[in-house]
């Protein structure tokens, strides 16, 4: 089963600020789609709109052809890591995953399996409030993998990871894509995605600046780094 | 709904919960103390603890809902369960069940203590006593609902706690400062705590600005309207 | 010092907190003025300033000045001596059954000798007297009271210029000087003579719906004086009497008055010569209606000031910048306390005079309060706000979680006050709450002192608190300091 993430014509404003201004792109299965742009370009907002956390003023965001809020057991369709700190500091990591599993009709067995996969088993029974940012990111990945979803969406997953963690994350993302899953990964640092992204969406000021395969971008600009600098020139100013 | 209830239940029991114990402890504690002193209205004296218990009920409601926004956990919750009203319904059902249990225990213990400590206490089967005791339980349930509503609207746990406790405790104090009988009656009749707690009165009902059942109706109206607004806000706003 | 500045910058630059402080000040002002506009005085046909209100004593306070006065003028110095041969009275419908008129004297029924600057209620006086149950006393100018020998029945009052001396004796041979007092500005000619007063029999019972209900029952006393040293013709006045307010007893059984036969003077009187209490009218304190709401806002602001640091991890930045944890916590407490004090002081200093002005301009009577007391209420209320902020902050620092911290602070400061003043708790329990809980600090709001020589129930419901203002504040300060100290010790040991 494969599920494509399709975003089309999203508009969103916060008061006077335009956050999304016609955001349109598709993340296909079987490859890592890099979602790249300066801070404030609308990456996180787009992901929140896809998940139904924020309501767009216009446009559609579909996961496998359905709106996310309409999905039954949504974590089995799309796993997401939006904010690694979105947990109760007094609850253990394992219990955090447990309530989430219960919300999808899944059992504790699945929880232990994802904890094993992310290397969190040994610390999973400690209070999440004591976790380092790296451990929180791994817990967040565990949560995203909980429903064994065909599509994943990760916001800045490299944040707070040590070098070993970055290597682990890269190979994990590559493996997930190789299994035929859709993997959408946002980052404001091109270097993190250099070797793994098969497809890159450059965004700025709430809209897509350029979406293309890594190969065509490398051919045009020489490297993804150069493409990023060229495409996002003037877009990084804080608004 | 079943999965949401299961998830919220897991959430509830995987962090230490002091609130139900505190409801019973504070309610019975103050009730027993007041019963030792006695007073004009034995039933109302023996249920004075509701004055304290309501604060814990309100705080629990706020913690349950606004607490998630405070820690950012709401993000994970509404990603796992994107149907927001289902989440609210599950939380409400669990909270009301918990408050009902704690309230039955507190009110029952308070009445028994009152009967043991106060001389001319009415028979357990007397109508006014049953009305006051049943009314006390219903009142606490209304406060739980009111707390959820305020928490849903305000989201900041601290601000929500301050607001709901202000709503409950300021009215009876401020009434004393207004040397205007018309204003005093108007405030007494329209605020949830002053009007709602008349349900505890069993003597000299004629001198009350509002009768027990209509008074409880005022509190219930506050609860339902605020909860309704809160539910609408939960649905409409970005997480 | 740098720490204080850093914390102040944090407080100042976060708009929510500043808005909270301004909101707290605004709510004091707003509700205060609203409460002032809400009052309209009316009494029968009359409205506002035309309504009767208690007379004012020599030092400016409202007083009761109602008694039977048998007097003659005295020009220059002089002395009067008399023997109280008999002192009896009636009390109408006293507890427990409230069903009959009984013979007896209330404890503060008064009969004796008095020197007074005329017969106008509120004028200066000095008196020596026997009481129903408190022995002989020397009292002057309404608020002053000094006890004399308990069993004495002979009384003597001597005037020398502005100085009045009171004596009592059991046998007319050995005289004890009770007190020598000065009545400044006493004119050459004064009225001197015999008086009888009998204050109402007052009890307070817990109201069925909370608070306390004060019941006052009419009493009357009759004293027989013999061996009166002064000769000459006597004049009788029922000072401060309102004929319209006469009871059935006075109209149909026994009116106040004075008879003389065989050198025995029989005087019947009711009323009291004493400072007026809360029953005389509202005091300026009630324009502090917004103080409670402000306390609530201040609690929220103070708790956020600390718990927001823990929640967002800002505390790690703070502690990295200023590694002395204990000092950081204390500095933060000082900053929040000082900021709240200033905001509160501005609010109360504007509100009380302004609301008082509104009240008077609308023709309402306010019980006069000395400037010193007014200042104490203004500054004390600001201190109450500041100490509450520190307490709430300290609770937040201990618990590190906002919801229980706010709830606990409100349960500690506001709820005891609510239970003590408006709930069905009896007065003794209410007074204990106002002694031991942080709410004791509400004593700063008490506008009128309680007098031991007035037989009235002084309850928190009526605005009388068991502790003096400074002691009440001290109780709150002790709570705040203790919890802050606990927070400091805990922070030193725990991880941030």
C-alpha cells in the first residue's frame, strides 16, 4: 500500500501575516522528499495543515487521496513528527507511546517493537521530562512509526541529534523510502538532506519556489547547496 | 470513540493523579471541621467542604485539557485523534466519571460525619438532605464542565485556573462590598457559585435570593454554555 | 543588584505580566468607583445627606451619644460627689427564648457623674461611673476607658481648668483616684451632673445562609443617686434621643426621665456614650471591592513569573547566567513583590480618595476614618498584594506547576477570607482562620478599631479582625518567607 502526500493551493494567514500563499507540491512514494527553505518559509505550517492541526483558509491537503482528519486510525496512514517536545514531562516514553497506540486500536506489543527499532527500549520507562533533545527526537520517530504507516512526515528531525544520531537518522529515512514509503522531511539546512533526498521542494514565503528531482537540480546548479542559495536568495529575511 | 476513551484512560493513569484524592480530602476535611463547630443549618454546615472541593474539581478539569496545551501534548493528541470533538467527549466522559466518584465519596462521608457530629441532624432519608447531597454532587459535576469550557477557551493552564477560581470565589466576596441590595441580589442570582451553592441550604429558604433548584440551574447553565463555547473554540481554532 | 535588574527586565519585557499588573491596578480602581456609584442612601422620605447619621466626637470619629442627663451649669472649678444607691434595669426579649422582658442590667449599663461641654451629642466629656458588670470606670471622650475599684458605689468628679479627676470609694472615706484626664479646650462653663445610659443587648448568631446576623435589643436602666453634693436646680435632657424611634416600652411603660424625692434622685435612661462601630454606616474600606479580584490577577502573574521559566526551560538559561540559584529565586521574588507593591500602591492611593469623593458627592455618609488609618489601609493593601504575590511565586517555585500553584495560592489567601466573612462558619472558627492562614493579612483593611468597653460582637463579617493590622501582615509575610525558604533549599538540591 502506498500513499502520496498531495498539497494543492494552500493559503493560510495569521492575522496580517501570510503564512501560506498557494503552497502546492506532491511527495511521491518510494523516495525521500526534502522540504527545504529558510525559517518562516511555511514548512511547519504546511505540515500542521496536512495533519489538520491548523485550518487552511484555502486549498487542500490530501494523504492517499483523503483529508487526514477523515482517516480512520490516521497514524496507520501517516506518521508525523512535528514537535519532539509535545509530551507530558511526567509520563514515561513508553506510556506516551502506549496511549497513542490505544488511540489507534493498537496494543503494547507494537509499542515495544518501535522502541526496539529506535533504540529507546532501555530508557523508555523513564520520565520523558528527563530526556535529552536527541532522545525526544527518537521518541518522536517511534511515535511516527507506531502505526507502521505508508507515509511519514518529519519536521526538522535532525535537530538536537549527535553525529551518531544524524547518521542513524539518515539511514533510517533511506531505508523507509526504500521500503516504498512516502517520506517528507523538512529542514532549513541543505547539508542534512544532501545524500538522502531523491526529490526536493524549495519553499519561501509560503509558496513553492522550485520542486524537482535531486538529479535535475544538481545538473542545473552544480549541488543542492548551490541550488538552495540561489533559489532562496532574499527569502530568508525575518518577517 | 472507544479508541479515544481507551487512549485518554491510558493517559490519565500513566501520570500520578492527585486530584480525586484531593477532592475527597479537602471536601471531607472542611465539612468535618465545620460540623464540629455546628451552625444554624446542619445540612449546609456538614457540606461546607464543597466550597474547597470545587476548586480541586476545577483545577483537575483545567489540568486535563489546558494542561495539554501547556506542555504541547495537544499536538500529539490531535494528530493521533484528529476528530477534536471525539477527544473532548472522551476527556469529558472520563473527567465526569472521576468527579462523580470523588463527589459521591466526599458528599457521602461529609453527610455521615455531619450526622455523627451535629445534634439535630435530619434523617438520612429526609427530602431536604437528599436534595442538598444530590445537589452537591451535581454542582461539582457542573463545575467540572465549566472548568473544561474555560480551559478550552483560554488554553493557558494558569490563566484558566485563575479565571475559573475567580468566577467561583470572587462573587460571594465582592457581594459584601457592594452596599446596594439590588446589585447584591443580582450578583448572587447570576453567578455560578453563589446561585449554585444554594442547593446546600435547607432552612429559611424564603430569604434566599434564588431557590435551590433554580440556583443549581444557574450553575448548570453557566457550565453548559461555557462548555459549548469551549467545544466550538476547540473545533475552530488551530491547535 | 545585577540579578535584580535582569529579573526586572524579564518582567518588564514580557507584555503579559505587565498587562496583568496594570489590569490588577485597573480592577481596584474600576470596582472601587463602581461600588461607590452603587451606593444610594435613603431613609423613609429623606435621601442621602439628609439621613440621620451618628454625631462626631472630639477627635473626629463617629460616636453614639445618647443618655439621660440631669445637669446644672458649672462655671470654673468644682467637684460633685454622689452615691449610687440602686442600679436596676430591664432587657427586652433576651436569648435564649426571646419571649419576655426581664429585669437586669447589660454589662456595660452606665450610671454616674459626668462633666460635659454642653448637651450637644458628640461634645467633649469626662465621666466616672458604675457599670452593670465591669465595676467602676473613668471614661472620657468616647474612646478612652480606665477601670477603677470594682465594688465602689461612691463616685466623685472634680474639675480644675481643663483637668478632670475621677474618684471612687466603697465607704466615702477612702477615695481612690481612678484617673486624671485633660479635656483640651473645655470652656469656662460646663454642664455637670448625673447620667444613666444602657446600651442595647447585642448578640450575633451565624446566619443560616452565611455571615453573622447581629441582633440588638432595647434595654433601659434606672439609677437612684443619694448623698448628691451639688445643690441648686437640676435640668433634665435626654441627650441624643430620637423621639421617632421610641420603643413600646418607652411609650407605654416607662419613659426615660428623672424624679427627685427626699434628696434621692432617680434617673432612667437608655443609649450609650461610646464610639460608633460598623453599624453606624459604611466605611471607606468597602470601596476596596476590587482588591480581591486584583489579588487573583496578582497570583496568576506571580505564578507565571516562575512556572513559565520551568516550562519553557528558560530557567536553565537564567541559572547559567546567574548560577547562585538561591539568590536568583530570592531576587525574582523581590522583583515581583516590588512591582506588585508599586502597582497596588498607585491603585489604592487613587481609588480610596476618589471613591470617597464620589460617595460624598452623591450625598452618602461615610464613617469618618483618621488620616493615619486611611494611609495604613492604602499602604497596607499594597503590602497585602505584594506579599500575596511573593507567596504565590514561592508556591509556584516549590510546585513548579502552574495549575496547582494558582489553586493553592487562592485556597491559601482568598478562600479563608471568603469562609471567614461569608460562610456558615461560626465566629470563633472564622476568627481562627483570620489568625493562622495567610488571609490574616486582610486585617489591614479594618477601618474602625474594636473597643473592649463596647459590648458588641466584633466579627470578621462586620470587618473586625482578630489580629491588629501589622500582625496580620506579619502572618502572611511569615507564610511567604517560609515557603520561599523551602523553595530556595529545594532548588539548591534539585536539578533545574
